[in-house]
């Protein structure tokens, strides 16, 4: 049985007593009262994205589960290429929906796959591979932070080389071609259900939560942890960012009540004479396999410290 993503949840415990409150100019902010964030939130979304990137960088700095190379290998999609199906679930910050189809953006005038991927990147206003941030100096001498996926930077170290392009073309085509198997969706999209314009406080914490989860899942490879297959081409610290994961048709929270009902049914006196004891033994075997799967995941994660 695959588990839901295991990741830090900054939205549940995130506090910031200095960074946001003390470094943003007063004229660019408004006071907020928030049980997870103290101080001021910027009115400008670009500034908010910069501070969200700063917080994610602090949270992930010493983690062994973060790899910029791994982030660069994850397939990228423009949101326009994803056909979203029905909603599967909703959490504190994000909504998960089924992906019913993937229609890659193509141009008749561009014959090569690299050109087509470049078109998709341009339409998403992004050309960057990882979550890395850069410090730049503004016109008035102030330090600004740019997210490498969200801004056009001339430094080739942050762009896509020919090998990257070929990998992207292969993975994008594979996901698009096989997103439905035997009539069932294989993938799901996870995206923020809050927006910058409606709820800045919730949106800020949601951005951090999804960004940290994305960075972890880009590196984690274990058969019992749900796998992230792709992510948005857009800035991970702004509205519209999303990740594509394997669609789960069963979870432990839904399976446990089913096991309890089976166990109760097999305990009856009549059932004992009709194979109830053996059925419960088989049930216990299935549960034991899941227990071992969970233990395997925990051992894997602890081994990376």
C-alpha cells in the first residue's frame, strides 16, 4: 500500500518573529493577526513570493532530502496542458483533483520536441529548473530575491541544456500518453485552493507547505511513498503552482474501517465453522504487510539523516 506524502508541514507550526515583520518596508505592508505568522504581510505578490522562498530555503537548508539536481529532473507542465477531473479531496491549503487528460501544447511550425517544450516554457513565463533563489540588487540599492523558476535569468547555469530538454520531452510525452490506463486515471493534480487576492495569510502558509512537500518528493524514491511525477512550469512561490502525483485509489484511513468490518464478520460463531478463523488469519497477513511497508518507509527516511 502506498502512503500519502510524508513532509514537513510549515502551515501547522510556522512562526516568523523577525524576517517578515522587520525587513519589509512599512508602506509595502499591512498589519496582520495570525496564529501561525506574526508581523506584516506584503501587499505585493512578488514580494510575498520572495519571502516565501526565503522561508522554504531556511526550512530545507540542512535537509538530506533536498536535491536541486533531482528537482531539475522532474517533468514540467503548463497548467493549460492539464485537463482536471473531479475533486478527490481537500486539505487545509490544497485541493487534489483527478487528471482526466493531458494535452501537450504544440506548434505546427516547430518540428523538434525541444522547440515545442520551449514554447510551453515561454507560455508559462518560466525557464528554470529548480527552486533555487538568487539575490539581485535593485535600482535603489535594495536586495531583492528572485526565484529561479519564476524569472528569466541570463545565467546558463539556471537554464535547460539539450540533455534536459530531451528528458523533459520523453517524460512529458510518456505522462500524456499513459495518463489513463484501463479506463482509470493514473495521476492527480495537487494545487492551492487559496488565492493571494482573497486570503494572503492562508496563501502564504499554503505556498510554503506545498513548496516544501514538492522539494522533498522530488528526491524521495520509495515504492511505498506516493511518487511525484511532474510539477508546474510556473513560479513555485506564486498562485497557480501545482504538482502531479500518482492517483491513489486506496488509503490507510479508508482501509482500516474495512478491515474492522471484515474482522467483526469473521468472529461470529457460525463463521468459525465456515472458515472464519482462516479468513481472519489472512486478514492479519494483509495488515502485517502494510505494517512492514510503513516501517520500510520510516527506515528509508531515517537512513537519509
